[in-house]
C-alpha cells in the first residue's frame, strides 16, 4: 500500500484482486443488496486512490480499508434504502449446492435464509461487529482499533449481538412454522 | 482470580474462546470456569451452534461487471493524475531530471534553480502585460475559417502556442498531444516552439511531445536541425540523448557542428562526444550518460543557472 501512496497507482490493481471479494462480502452481509454492494466496493477503491495519503503505513492496511468501507457504508445508509436481507430459498439452495439429500438441502437453505434475515434485523452496530468478526474474520484487536474502542467493549458487543441474533432467529423460525 | 470468574464475566468470552482470539490468561480463566460450570458449558454449545450456522451463510460472487468497472475507474484516475502531475513543479523537476542528471552534490542547487524557474513560470509571467491584443489577428486563424470542432481546437492550439504567458504555452504544448499530434501545422508550430520559445521549460515540453512523434519524417528532420539551434545545455543534452535513442546517423554532422559552439557546457560537450561515438559505432543505444561521469564537472552550476533562468 505504501507503494500506492508513492504514486504507483497501478499497484492498486493488486489490492483490488486481493480484497474486492472480502469487501463485497462486508457490504453484502451489511446491507443485503448485491448490486448496491458492488457500487460500494467500487466506491471504497476510489476513496483508497483519492485518500491514499491518509494511509500512514502504521497499523494494518486492512484496518484502514475497513475504515474507508465503514464510511462508505454509513454514507450510503444515509441516502439509501434500508437493508434488504432477503433471498429466495431457491437461491440459497443453489448457492449451498445442496445437502446430503434434497430435503436436507432445502432445510439448510431455509435456516440460512432465516439467519440472513435475522442479521438484517439487527441494529447496524450489532450487525457490524458480527460481520467483521464472522465474515471478515477480523480479530477483536483489529475491530477495536477500527471502532475506536477497547477489546473488552468489542467482546461485550459481539456477545450481545449474537444473543440478539438468536432471539430474532427464533422469532422468525416460529413465524415461518406458523405459516406452514 | 481465575477461580473467581463468574458466569456473567465468562459468557462474553465464549465467542473469543471459540475463535481462539483470547489472551492466554483469559483463555485459562474461561477453561477453568467451564470445567466446573455445566450452565456455561451449555451456553458454549449454543454459541458454537449459532456461530457455525452463521458461517454457513454464503457470500455470493460479485457480478462480472465489478472488475472491468474497477479497471476503467483506475485508468481514468491515472490519466487525471498524470495530467495533474505534469503541471506541478515537482512533475516538471522530475521530467527534467530524467533527461539531465547532474552530480549528486549539485542537485540541490540545481533543483533550487529549477524551482525558481517554476515559480517564475507560475507567477511571474502571468502578470506580464499581454502583447497580443484583441486587435492583432490570431496566428494562422485568419486564413482559414474553422468550421469543424477539430479545426477549432487546432486554431486555438496554435493561438495558445503564441500566447505571451509561458504557462499557457506549456499547456498548449501538452494539449498538442491530444488535439492533433500529426497535423503538419501543429508539428511545425511545435518545432518552432522547440527552437524559438524564450522559456526553456516550454522548449523542453515541446521536445517531450516531439520525441514521441519521431515516426513523422518531418519531426525527425526538424529535431536533427534543431541540434545546432539550441543554446540551453538542458535542451542540448536531451536532444543528444534522443538522437542516440533514435540511432539516426544523420545527426552526427549537426552534433559535430554543435561541438564547435562557443561556451558549450563541459558536460554537454562530453555527452555529445559520447553520442557521436555511439552513433558512429552503430552500437545499441545508450540513451543516458551514467550519472557518475558528471561528477568530474563541478562547473556545471555556473553554466546552468543563467541559461535555465533565461
Ligand atoms: Zn458459568
């Protein structure tokens, strides 16, 4: 990244190849919009180019990247639609490539859809800490740095977020059973 | 202390314990508590289930448009950067240095001299009274009414090359690359700028543009001819380098003639001698003199300063 800072803009291509998928995952799990997420990924890389002088080389590149990504997400949330964590069960079944049997695959797809929906119903703060730790695989230390807080506070937030996720999930599961 | 941890303080640690993201002390404390607390063991199982389930939510692949979109954005950004850089004093210095590498010890003085030139170009000449009034007909525009946009751009470019402001002329030279790089009148104007512009930076910029157009016979001939018309060591040296790069042996004679010029800078002299030698021997091109050869000529500064500032 320091090379990019030094003006070798083409080094950005390497960063794109390495990080566009994780970034896409970050946005997708945060807002549930596949197309919007692509716009936001593009936006992050644009900001990386534009603000490359703000990366000091101290601290990790990934932390800086997610710092930009959070800002992009917050800006988008201000003017954009609410999160839309919803997919057809059939889509999930396809993505999951089926379980041992068609039925098991369908069941798993339903679970995944409920979890995905539950994630969408969390508050942005709670969702963020789960997305960063579960999907982006950031360590508590990195998340704490990113959110400008302590490791202890991150642990507590993640713990509460997971508890809340479970409550929402169970509620959704109940609802879907009653529908059947 | 470890034994004192209660369920309330252990449960927020379970996620970290699963992810292997706890300090050694915390890890030991959690394990010690878990070993003797069935409630927390149960909680751990529940947390593990949910955590694992969350991990099975797949991330879809981004569409195939993402990559091309990024690369076109990158290309646009790069183009804009190059344009910006070109007009910065730093960019100018850098490009001059590529042509001309004075001995290390002299670089500072040299840079300062160039910085002064940059500032003069940037501020001094801007304030100069316009010598081309609205009454005097713009260069080359009168004879031919420009009807299509390309022609309008060309006429504008030719006008700009005659602008009293060195900054405007620099911009015009750069625009020439985009507007009509192979138009004969534009080429002629660029060559005339290379030979006659009062500002050495403008002459160097013209040379840079022309050196990418050496496929044109007119440009090649014009550059060879220009050798004997230059009095700035920067331009002389850049031209000599270019001749070696082009391996054009027709330049040997004008290079020899240039050697006879009075007050020729020592460094330029040795560079030209070397260029002649390279060209005569028909060797593979050595576009640039190694910087070490300059170190024996500390008199370069006094030679350069007045010429550069001219
Ligand atoms: Zn306990």
